[in-house]
């Protein structure tokens, strides 16, 4: 997750080209907002 300055609302998927890696932009003033994390982590599972 990379915080960015103004002009962004919500979460922007950066379509990272590597499998297994998620890269998103979020608005800088609120990178620790639980709702943002819920959105980013929706559908993600960890395997061992």
C-alpha cells in the first residue's frame, strides 16, 4: 500500500505484474483506515 497526495478517493489497484503481489494506492491522509484495509484484503487468503 502506497499513500499518495490528493486527488484520490478510495483504493486504486496498480495492477502489479507479478503473481502473488498486491500493490495499491490510498489517499495519504488515511492509510490506516480500517475500511480501506477491509477493501484491500477482501478475498485475500494466506497459505503456508
